[in-house]
C-alpha cells in the first residue's frame, strides 16, 4: 500500500469507527457485530503502526470509548479506565504470554502466575467509596471522563451503599471499585418480551440492555430493570496496599461485592489455555453472557514494571471466545412445512461464520415476528447463534437499505404439496390432509386419544408405515392388510391383530372426534364438539358456507375460513370419501328428538345476564333442542328470553309484540326447571 492509499484508508476507517462508536455508546444500538468492529479497529491500528506519521490525537485508536453524553454530568476518573487488548485464539494468547516474559526479561519457558477470570459481556462502571460509603458512580466514557450515573447505579442491589467491615481488609479511606453492570440472559429475554408487547424497540443483546438501562435519565427506570454488578478490579485506592490481583478480588468479596467467578489461579500459560477451553465450552451454562476470559498477571509489582500503552495495560489481556453475532445478507426466504402443517419462513443467508460454524440459514419463526422486526429480502441482518440453538436474526440493519429490499410475504400455497394455506394465529398452515410433509405427524395426531384413539399406533409405527409406503394418506390406515403388517420389523401375530382390532374399533366414531382427527387448522377438540352439535352429518358441515359457520357461537372468522378452505380442497374430499368407503362412520351427536321439542324450528334470542347458565350454554341448549339461537330480534323471532339488565333487544321485542320469557319460564319450557 502506498502512503497515499494508506492515508485515504486511515481516514475512511476513522470515519466508520466514529459512526459505530456513536451507534454503540450513545444510542446503545450497534449496527455491526463486535467482531466486525474489532476488525476495523485492528486494521486501523495496523496501518497507524506502519505509518505512524498519520496518527492524530483524535484517532479512535487514541481513546478508549465514546465521550460522555451531554445530558449527564461528568466525572473524571482518578486513574484512567483503560481497555484490554484482545487475543482471538490460542496462538494469540501464547503470543501475549511471550510478550510479557520478554518485557520482564524472563526466559521463554518461565511460568508467570496469572489470574484468569470470566470476561463479562456488560458495561463497565467505576464506583467511588469514601470511608466505606457510596459517593459516586461513573461509566467508562472515553476512559478519562465518564458519565455521572450516581443516582442510577445506586438502584442496583448488588452495589453496596456501605462496604462491609472485616478484619483482614480494613476499609480504605478512598477506594474506586471497578466492575461490570450486567443483565442476566433470562431477564434480558423477559424485558424484550415486555417491550415487544408494548411495541417498543427491542435490545439486541443483554449488554445493550444493561448499558441502556444504566444510562437512563430517569433513575426510576434503571431501578425497574433487573441489573447486577460484578466487581473485577480497583482504580484509585488511598490508605491501603495490595500485593496480588487475587488479594484484590478477596477484598472486594469481603466488602460485599459479587466478584468474577469461577476464576482460577494459573501457573503458566498452559493452565490459562486449559481454563480458556473449559470456559468456552461451558459458556452457555452461565446466567450471564460471557464473551471471553480476562487474564491478569497476579503479582501487582509486575504491573508497574510492565506499564501501559495509551489504550491498554501490558499486564492483562482478553482471550475472546468465537463471536456469536455477525452481519450478513438475507438473500431469500424459503418455507419449511413442519409435521403439524405449520409453515415456517426460513431466511437464506450469504454464508457467514458465527461461533465457529458456517451459518447459511436462520429461522424467522413466524410472520408476526417478520412483521414486527420488519425484515426484508435483501436486508443486511445481524445473526446470532448460541450453542446448539438454531441461528436467529436479531434485527435488520435498516441503515444499510438501498430501497430495493422486498417484503417477505406469507405463503398462499404449501411449498411441498401446493395446497392452499390458512392462517391460525401467528402461523400459516397447509390444509392438505395428505400433504407428504405432515403425513407422519398427521398419523400420530389421528391415533391420539381425543381423535380416533388407536392404541398402539405411536410415533415409531407411524414412521414405519409411511417409510415403507404402506400409508400414503391418512385413510390408508383403514386399508392395511395383515400380511403387509406381518412383514414389518417387530410385528408379531398378536400385536398385528391388536392393531387391526383397534383400527376396526375406530371406524364407529362420534362426529366430533372424526372432525378433530382430520386436523383442520383451528379446529381443536372443543371446536369440533361445537360443530358436531350444530351439524347432524359430515355432509352438512362440508356444504356449510363461511356465513353459515360464522352464525355458530364460538366459531370465529379465521376458523370459518379454515373449515371452508379445508373442505373445498379436492384432495381432502377424496381422502374423506376413502375413509367412508373403508367403513368409517362418523356418528351424529346432534340430538334427534328435536321434533317433539317445544323449541323445534323456533328462533330464540337472549338478552341480559342469565343466572343459571352462560349465554353460550343457553344458546347451545336451544340448538340441541332443534331451535335456532339468533343474536338480534326480528319479526321472525319466536321467543325473547330476558335475563338481568336486558338491553335494547327487550325494547324491540316489546315493540314487535314477540313472546317474552323470563329465565324461569324458559327453563320450564325446556324441561330444566
Ligand atoms: S479487567 C484495563 N476483568 O472488559 C482494563 N475487565 O476490554 C481492565 N470486563 O473494560 C479490565 N469482565 O468492561 C476486567 N473480569 C474482568 C472483566 C472485564 C469484563 C470488561 C471491562 C473492560 C473490558 C475490557
């Protein structure tokens, strides 16, 4: 690179880094991952090392964080709050060790004593204690001056307002305690769920949530957020001397702080590496997010000998874990059909390495989530992957939009079988009862207790029947032949006969259970019962229009549409015919004796509150007795039943001269009194 090129790139990098500092520190809303930020910083540092003539005091490499926000007062740190240099892998950790030994004039095989601690992914804070009393607290800010967050930090319960007295570590006249303000992963998730409900923007991760919560202008808000504080070191101390970092942590603990745990005293870098590997492996087991380990020379007299650079000390460094967040581009969306017919949108990503694994797909969960996060095709997105969890999209980077991004539309048809989809809450489902993607799940559902109740037809056997091609649609169950089953592994004479007997028994089935077994989206066993009370035969239901269905109490528009779409689908009608041909007989549940009932063919309207039953129960009773429960009064109404505090329907009934019944009269009429 020529001098000119280097100069240009340095300028570019500074501008970029300044912008990202602002997003991160001021807005608590970063638009690139930490790893990508570190990469920019590394490149800038390298160029400045190569061309030191271009270093300026205002270069981002010359300071630690962002300047304090104006709304807050400022506090000058008695000793600067530096940051740590990062080692990104085992080799870089060894390099740090070698550098320390060189600086101390020690041979390469010498073993330095280190304290290794978890590196908490939070936001750092300095708290000033005078004679053991909480005086003030400041964020790191730019390392020299921080924001005065004294009233906010006071609300954090793990920050002692008075240091605990103890014999081993008498309380110094002045001590500046440093540590990390944190939010537990579980509390972060709960906070985001709440914010989601209120339609507020979500925090990208626990660190942003902690920083955002601490830097509230109203400390009452800080108090409501569940923040924690873990102490990892000291700034200025007056009236006391420490010899080792271990001793410092013991003193902090004795004064009443949570300190970094589990930490380890390591002799030599090999023991540090062991700790590093163990911690990276266990990182999901901790209630706080960790992003690495911090390695500190234990002997404080060596700290003075090693000294610091402008940004960071030479006696400590961070061993970073593999980053779990990266940005990449969402190039397409595909749809996956689950065993229950739920269609999940899945983002196809430009492959990117996250946490040691190449990620090229991420779940988008459902369409409510896509809408809420406003994710579009073509967006740059922040991708998160933790442990064995499926990668997720944290948010789109709206700042990088070009205007050519396309919205993600819900699927109108199943990507596997082409059948129409219907909406069920946040989900879209395929209506085809014979969709290959859901066949195994469908069989399991059909066999379940509230459906056909076929004992012995569990997940394993369903799988076997489908895999061997014996069942291609759910009705095939009723065409299974003994000789076919006997050829399957694990099928003996007796168990085969048992299964066939169970299937035979399932043929005479109450209509409601048959409807539930069909797996119509939105039709659970309760709704199936409502339908079976209303329609005498399956045929009647199959002919019903959306309007007919909507007039039934308890059936909403989504379910009505789903039922009509389901029965309109030719493949479903075919399979239903196949069931019936095999001898499956859905038994009517609607009461037959309705002709003799006093309500047969009568239209009844209820108004006001009933004492002996709910409105829905009363309406069901009318329907059971062959009547029709309507919701408004007209000339066609035969009876208006008046409960307590009747509404305008009562007036209308009087006007039209319709027969009015009290609740007691109604109960007498239907033979319930
Ligand atoms: S010691 C000179 N110990 O990581 C700085 N820092 O980039 C000495 N951190 O600013 C820092 N856990 O906010 C130390 N156990 C730990 C830590 C820790 C998290 C943060 C801290 C610091 C940053 C280093």
